C-alpha cells in the first residue's frame, strides 16, 4: 500500500452561525467567527489517496488526473466564494472546517474510487495553527 498526497489552495469566506440561534448566542458560542459580515481564510487542502502501484505505469494514480479531479469538483467551487452562500455541497450545513472536510470527502470519493484508488484522508488547514483531518 502506498499513499500519495496532492496539495491545493483556495480562499473563501464564511460565517459560523446557526439560524435558529440569536445573534448574541451565536457570538457567545462562535466568537468572531459569527461576524455578521463574514470573515475569510487562505485554506490549504491536502487530499491523500492510497492503493497499489500499477506495474505498467509505476503510478498509484496520475497526479495530473488527481489535480484535475480536485480542481473540477472542489477548488473551482470553493475558491473566492462564500461557503455559506455560494457552494452547492455546503448548502444547509454549518460552514465549519470539520463539516467542510466531510463535504469534500463526499464530493471526491466516487471520483477517486472510479480512478482506481482509495481516498485515505482530507486535511484542511484553516490557519497555520489550525487544521482538520478526516478519514471517512
């Protein structure tokens, strides 16, 4: 079993707030992240796939293909967008980095599987000090 990781970056705005809570309660729970006028991050996304090396190509997967899959299904939908308002796969979800990691996993899983690999993990750095890692 071998593991390969592709790193991509995107910039996005979001707000952490539950619509069923008051603005005061959202501020109490989420602090600055509940700013009614949003806030943004320069995210770093790491997609790790695993599997066996194809003896003909020497690859687990072609990294150009992996880049294309990630860009088409994730980066193009997230970059310079508002996670709460603009991203179809985040509709009706609290736009936390935890929920974002799960949503990205769900978007990529069928494409990675169809490409002959297994999705191992999604890691998202929200800041240089905070990241989420999801293993499905």
